């Protein structure tokens, strides 16, 4: 059997982040915010710097996804 995620299901939480000097809002579920924060610590980067690096990779993709999708995809790929 499968189980719900630890802490249960939660909808997106909107946060503001500065990327390249511009304020942007990103909506992600808390589990993704927590994973991003852990990755930022692991990499020794501020959260905004990690998001900016993922954003830079996203922009040059053949078909750039929205930023929230890029963050989720990057986190999933980095955990496998």
C-alpha cells in the first residue's frame, strides 16, 4: 500500500525571490520549498542564488518551462 506524504498533502505556497535584481513570485508546495532549501545549504548557496542558477538553465532549454516547473524538475532529477 502507499501512504500520504509525511506532513500530509499541502497546496502551493507563494514566495518572493529576487533573481538578477528582479523580484518574482513562485508558487511551490512546501515539500519543494524544503527540498530547495536543503539543496541550497548542501551547495553552499543562498536560496535565491540556487533559484537563479536553475532559472538560467531553464531559459536556454529548447522549450523553456515555467520557473516553478523547472524547479520541481531540477529537484526531482537531482534526487535520482
